[in-house]
């Protein structure tokens, strides 16, 4: 055991009662650990309703190369709207809320942090940068490790009907590898070691293991959501909006961007979007994942690698051909008012654009996606998104100053 083994018997706090939060809480409890599930009001009125009595039922296909599976009904040790009670004496803190909830969650969390805690942000979406900024402003000097992951440990959904949420999460797949890093990077080895003691990452740590990113910007370039979701949703919008209308005989809720929205031309746009991310990472001097051109031309795109891994030649173990029928289930989205646009454009795409402006990299494909999404929503995401480099605390930073901050935590402002 290493220096992070003190975490193995400590309670785990899960922050956020959505699909990922509920799944993490259930998974951790089914693994035999004490877990506390927190959500903020007014969301908790729906997300946490009745969980003390019903528990959380975790099931689903849980597709992954290694057949890792954990199912059952789990009863968290504490279900609460009191964040102080949720995090007191815990080791790992799992932040599993949507990115738009990061700031209020972080502001509530900061006063209750304790030395030695490890904060995991699923999916990071620049949350590590935001949390460090808010800690500086609050004068918080607790010795915590803060790290982010390129994705959540699962593709998971809450069962719901007409807005009513059942205490049931269905896991479509489990990741066997995720890209992770801490801010600052000098904490990354400890952060990745700590993942061994976080049961919601068991499929990862017992699979291919976490991939070490060289900075948290690397983690965010590894987030496949913007590059997959945004072009496929925008360019496939006619199929989505006509599903169950012109395409008769279909329930609107059965639409799947992966099954029904992808095509060779859209996949090519995704590949060019990815190459703009690579250009950004190279200009800044940070890493990014490597994907071959052909990896984008699959029904599951580059997401497949998260749960199926690569073969000995660095190719996808499984390809879902575009020219064959696919049944991925109701992955959505079912309208443009979906996180595939409302989160991935004003956060992921917008920060990529801003990094391009700051470091002299042209991003025409990414910019086009922001423009088109804004036209559909009758607004300019360039102007309305609160996610800016200033919001993350890295505006007007020369490259070497940014790298010193990312790697060593040196912040001289």
C-alpha cells in the first residue's frame, strides 16, 4: 500500500443527486463502503425524495470489455441537504453534479473542507480550475488534493416518466480507463493512487487503469463530450426534431444521436473539431489523447475506448460500423434544450475558443458550432456564457505562467 491508503476505510461523500451522483453513491455502498449523498435545494426535493426508504436500485447492461458488474439496491448511510454533515470526516469527495452547478456547490463545500481530503470531479469540465480560484478568493488553505477526470465512470440514466424520477439508475456502460490529473500536476501521482480506494472507479482500477494526464487542461481536451455531442446534435438536428413526426411510428423518446444522428460527413466534422483541440494543446504545451482518423467513423465514435479499450496495435477492440443498423437505446437528445448543447457549447466549446484567442490558435470548426448552437437558441454563446478564462482565473496568462500554475500551483496575481 502507498501513502494514500488512509482513504480505504474512510466514508465517501457524493455531491450531486443526478444520474452520475446516484450511480456513484449506489456503487460505492454496494462495494461495502460508507457513503453519504448530498444534493442542494430545491433540486433535492426531487433528486433525494424518499431515498432513505427506497434506496437506489442500480442495474443495467453495464457493457465493458472485462464484464465488470455491480448491481443491487443500495441504501446510502446518509441522504442529506446538509453539506457539512455530508463531508465531515470523509476521505474522498465525489463531485458529480452538472457543470452549471459547480460554482454554488463549490462555494457551499469550501468552508467544510478538511486536510487530507481528495476531491474528484466527474466530469471535470474545468471544475478544478474554478474550485482553486474560489478557494483562493475564500482564503481557504486546507491541504486537499483536487483532481478532475475526463468523463464519468459510467454512461448512466435515471428512470423517469413525465418528470417523475424513480429511485432507479440503469448503467449502459462502465469505463475501464479514464484520463485524470490534479491541480497542480505535482499532486497527480497521489490523486491517481487515491483512485484505488474509490469504489466507483473499480472497473477502471481493475481494468486498464487511470491514464495519467500531464495537466488538467489535458483532462479537458480528453473530454469527449464536446467533440462528439456538439457536431452530432447540431448537424443531426433535423433527424432529431423530425423523429416521431416525419419519421412516423417512432416514440420521440427513442431517438439516439449515436444510432440515428451520426453519418460519415458528421464524423469528419468531429475529426476536424478534434484536430483543433490538438492544435490548442500543442500551442499551450500540454497533452491530449491520441485518436486515429478511423476511430471517429463508428456508431460510438471515440467513446468506445473508454469501456472497450484498444488492441495491441492501438486500434479499437470493437467498431460499430456506420453502414450497419445500431440499437443504442434512448440516448437522446430529444431537443436542443439538452446538455449536449446547453452545457457542452457554452462551457467546453467556449473555453476552447477562448484558449485559441489567448494563445493564437484558429478554431473555425469549434467557432461554427458555437455560432450555430447560438442561432438555434436565439442568443450568442460567445457573449452570454459565464465560462471565460477570467472565470477560471487564467486570463491574460503567458504560456509559461499558465504552465507554472498548472504544474506547480504557482499563482502570482
